[in-house]
C-alpha cells in the first residue's frame, strides 16, 4: 500500500491544524502524540475559516470570469 504524507483519508487521520496550530504543544502519551495543550485557537475554528476562505476565492474567481 502506498503511503501518502500529503493526503491521508482514513479513520485514524488527524487534523494538521490540531498538531501545528498556533501555540499548540504536543504531549506524548505512551509515545503517541494524542494530547495537545496551549493552542491559541481551537483547530476546528481554523479549519472552518480556511474552508470559508477557499470558498470565497473560488466564488470571486468565478465571478470575475462571468463579467
């Protein structure tokens, strides 16, 4: 099976923002990074903002082409 480090879509997937979010520190429990402390913003809010921004850019590019 080919392991892709960029796109991982299985049940054990974790959010990149959960690990790498602003101020987040990883706490290893049993040598597996399972807990994250000190995050300034919850990763769910960052992902929602990112998705909204991508939608905005997609619509704005589409709108430019229509005119």
